[in-house]
């Protein structure tokens, strides 16, 4: 209930999950009964506290209200603070409000908002115990039908680890949900593996204008959602699909060192392991594709696992252009994936692509042509790493004889740079790099697969 700028927030553990009350509205995070019953009761209350806090703490950033949580501070609260601080640059880089938001301004806003948060309740000292239920050779995979999660799924199967894919259905993503429901049906028919849909009811709390508060630690929220599944399926692993480029940093105009996708970095994945352990989970959180870049991911997926690669949908699908198309053809993600396919000789129609992204009107979606008029709608696409990877992809496409208006423009402006740097760029984007999240039992067979697939590309 909101009174005088105060938002009261409650949570309750129910028979199949958690009920979250924000003011007068209720939101439910629910699980199949067989999953929830396997989640140890000793951890449920702390899980409910953590989940509620992570899903609602952005509300003070949106409207300046004081948030009053009617439960004690969750032990994971410091993780939230760290994750938000290092994720703020993504909000700066993707800001389309026209207000020229800076990192220092956002940092001040977030820092001050923490003094508008109050917890009511005595600290809870639960008797945590190691229940040792994460022991089966099985993995939970956040599954989006993007190239990264598809390759993670395929690699898991080759490694003899049974995948349990979960698609998180956000209520504010109707076009994406429609397309992926159809893909899920086809996927089940072909592979006899169900893509499990998890409705994210609290997704209605996310802001959809200006700075988009509430989307900041989205993947960490998903990690929290998956904890009961890890217990319910006794899975030994949770495989996020974070590639090597997620670890790259650069300095912004104010002098802050920033990672445009910090939540996907290996540092945060290691921190997420610690969050899981605080809630009794001894599963290993890792990324099978951590050592490789996006071009390598595309090459391995479509060369080694072509039947799975056909299901790729990497488009954000958040505009009307995607209503009836799996690839909207009007975003920087579509542009990036299209030129990668051209570089590697993958027919775009094979994954449902119906639009030529090399025509003149698509210029502003490519990082390699970036200027003030560019429409780069992901934080990563604004980085020099994204520009370099596209430089290599265009150069490879030119060698293949790919035609198009933008190919002509690239040849005139950048082919000399592309050819002079091709050896360097191939070594980087088809190389095998650091593996900070992988255990030895995973690393050895994975590196063998990667070397088999990529040695010819360097």
C-alpha cells in the first residue's frame, strides 16, 4: 500500500512458490509442484526474501518512493549493490531518452536511492545445511533460441550432460513469446525435448520508457528463478551462455572503466556461484562457451550441429516489425547476425531470415558504419570489439564474393583496413581464450571440440 510516497512490500512462501505484494498488487512466482517440493524448506524463506528484493528494488529509482520491505535484509543484498553498480554503464550506453545521461549521474541516483530502502524485521539466522542434492549429470539451461543457448544445449548433449532448457516468458515481450512458442513446438517434435516455459509475472514491474529500470539485473533474477529447478532436477550444473566478448572493457567519456554487459562477464558468473551457495545450492554455475567469440559460436553451431542451428532466433523482436517475422530486420542484432552468416557461408533463409540486411536502408544498424545517426540498440554494439568483429566479418564476406549496397560501401571505405588486420582479427575471433568458470572435467573435452572446429579459421 502506497502512502505519502511509501511503497510497502511483502512476500509470502506459498504451496508452490512465492507471492510478492507491492502496494495493492500481487505477483506470483510459481513452480511445478514436483519442483517446489524438492526445494529444501530451510532455504525457502531466504529465497523469497532475496527474490522479492531483486525484483522490486528498482522501484525507488523509477519514482523516488521509499520502499519498506516487511522482512529482514536478505544475506544477498550486497551482491545486488555490486551487480547494479557495475551494470549501470549498460543503461548509459543504451539510453534513448535524449537526456545525455552520464555514469556519474546514474551512480549518484542509485547510491542515494539506497537510503530510501528500509527493512522491517529481525535478522533471520537459518540453520543452513549442505543437502548435497545437485549430483546428477544434468544441467539447467536458460534457453532463448539464440545462437549461444543453442550451442550450449548442443555441447551439453555431446558431453553427455542432459539439458533441461527453460525459456523465461516476459509479459512485455509479446512478439518474442509468440515466435518462440512456435519454435518450441517444432523443437519438441524434432528432438523430443521440451522447452520449459517459466512465466515472469513480476516482469510487469519493469520500466519501459527512458532508462528502463528493472531490466538491469535481469539475468541474475533468472538465476534466482532457476535455483528450485536445480534442486528439483538434482542438476550438477547451471550453464549460462556467456561468450568471451562479455569480458571486454573500455573507458567511457568520464573515465569510468565499463563493461557494457557486466552481468554476462565471468566475474559476475563467479559471484552468482556464491549467491547460489548462500542458498544451499552446490551446483556449478559456468559457461561452456566462455573461451570463444560470437563468430566462432556461429561457425561451430551451424557446422557441427546444423539441425539445432536451424532454430536460431537472435532478434530482440520487441517492435512491431517483428510481429509476423522471426527476424525483424530493423535492429542491430539482426544486422550483426546477418553479416556473420554471410562471412561463414550460412544461408540466412535457413534460419528464417527474409530481409536483405545489406541494402542501403540498413546502414545505421551496423557497428562498422557507426556514426551519430546509428541505431545500435544493444550496449555491446557500441563497443570497439563489436566494430572489430564486424570488420572481420565484412572482410570475410567480401572474399566470398557477397554482393550488396553496403558491401560496396565497405569495400570503398574499410577493405584496406580489414585486409591489413585480418590475421590479427582471425587470431582473436577464432581463437580459444580464458576459461575461468569451467572445471577441468568440462574444459578438456570442450577445448578439443573448439580446436577441431576453429583451427582452419585462424
